[in-house]
């Protein structure tokens, strides 16, 4: 019989830049208004990392350090760091390597994982395998994105949506399997790639004056097809993970959704039969921080959670990528 050992979250930490970009600020930059942004997306403001010398690895470094402090361990004790991001500092070295170096996690190996807004779920699933199998004892999974580095602040269809942040978790074994990651359903479909992407700078369109003139170094999104696919897929997969594990809406303590659009979050909660009072929502303060949204919610809600509670983490994003993870919370609230 296979081991019941699971990977449990034993620390959670988030990091946000101080500078706020409000809807009122955006009204002065593009043809938009607070009313449109709030009713269509649920966003009021987002955080922007303005320091030109700071990048995604600096935010990820703060998360690694914060997790170690919270757990009372040194960064040298960490075995593996996975950074989910679509805004790496550079193609290589990976953001994980840079963040580990800055945090002093000198014994950890690590890598970046690219799955856009589903990045944290893909990375959590990946990291949890190393813990559940017993090969690694302390694994850090970070979602970090400096979206302001790839947003075109003259394009009103995207610039109102995104913000910068990093957040993450420490995973350690629960030998009993009573807490931690219980099940995961992850999916992807490259046919949706054309609707949400950044085309420039890669091997298809290496950076050139032409790619810059054509703004290929910015995120581009055709919002409607993404919205349509997100509403259906995120709701379907969240329902599917409940159904295949025999979980009712009453069994679910919290839905922890990716924060892209309040209307997508509501559609998912409705399909699951879960009321708004059991949905973590902070999109109004931070917008869409891509890979950071889900752990940022866990961090903000950590003192309202108790061991054994059932959490469903769900996301949809570029790729397309989407999925749900069912986990049982393991941490006591802080005193
Ligand atoms: O996290 C990664 C996955 N991404 C997502 O999940 C995003 C999914 N998509 C969405 O959330 C929504 O499609 C958006 C929020 C991006 C857009 O909302 P929408 O209700 O789908 O609006 P739309 O694109 O259909 O545009 C409606 C109108 C258009 O004007 P016309 O053609 O009706 O005259 C747009 O030009 O709203 C206009 N518009 C804006 N108006 C004011 C688009 N952006 C803005 C804006 N301010 N910022």
C-alpha cells in the first residue's frame, strides 16, 4: 500500500509593494473610469513595485525569508524552492536561483515554473510531490509576479487589471496524511494561448526594435474568450474535485480562488454551492497579481483558519491553464 504521507502547509507569507495605483490614478492615464473597473472586475486599487532596481526575485526573497522566520528555521534548511512566475527577472538564471541566493537559501535547488495565473497551483502540486514522496523535507512554493513590468499603461483593456505581489508557502510532511494536499486536478489547453500572451523576447520573436515598436513586450489579452473559458472551466474543475472526493458545499470551509475578476469568482462559488461568506476575496485591494493571488489570500486569512478545514484552491489563466487543489489546513492561528 502506498504511504499516506501528505505535504502540509506549515508557514505562509506574503509581500506587497507599498505604492498604490488606484482607479482614480488610472483615470488620468487612460480612457477609463472607476465605475467601469469596479463593476466589470471588482478592482479598486493595486500595488506597484516602483523601485527600478527591484524585480520578481526580490519579492520572492522576502517571501522565503518571511516563511523561514515564521517557522523558526534558517534559509539553509530549505531543500527546494519553486517560483511560479511569468515575469522572471530574466530568462536565466532562474528567479528561483536569484531569490535563493538573496535569501541565503544556499542548500536549496530550485526552478521557475510558468503557468500564468495557475502557476501557484501547478507549483504547489509539483512541490508537494517531493514532500509526499519523502525525498525532500522542506519545500517552498512561491507565486511572484511583477506584472507592472509587462503591462502597457496606455492599453485600458489590460492596465486596469494587474498588480505586483509575491506570496508563498512552506511545505512539510504530515506522516498521518490527516492534513495537507489531498487531491489535485490540473489541466491545460494550448489552443487558448492566442487569447492571453506576451509574444516578444522569446525564440519566436527575439527582442528587436521591431518587436518593441509593435509592443510585443507587453501582455496582450482578448478578454471575452478568456472570460468565457474561465467562467466555465474554473467552475467545472472546482465542482469536479468536490464530486470525486464526496465533498458537499457544507464540507468546504473556504474557496480560495484566483483573483482575476469578481464575476469569475462568483460563477465558481455558485457552481460549488458555496456562499460568498466562505470565499476569500481581496481583488479590490490588489487586482490580479497572477501567480501570487492564491497564496496572498491564504496569508491574509491565516488567522481565521483552523487545522482540518477543507480548502478548495481554484484558478484559471493564460495557456490556457486551470485547476483545483483540495487541501486540509494544517496551521493553528497565530496567538
Ligand atoms: O487571470 C488570467 C485570466 N484572465 C482573466 O480571467 C480575464 C478574463 N476577462 C475579463 O475579466 C473581462 O473580459 C475583462 C475585465 C478583461 C473585460 O470585461 P468585459 O466585460 O469582457 O468587457 P469587454 O472586453 O467585452 O468590453 C466591453 C466594453 C468595450 O467597449 P465597446 O466595444 O462595448 O464599446 C471595451 O472597449 O468596455 C470597453 N472597455 C473599457 N471601458 C472602460 C474595455 N476596457 C475598458 C476600461 N475602461 N478599462
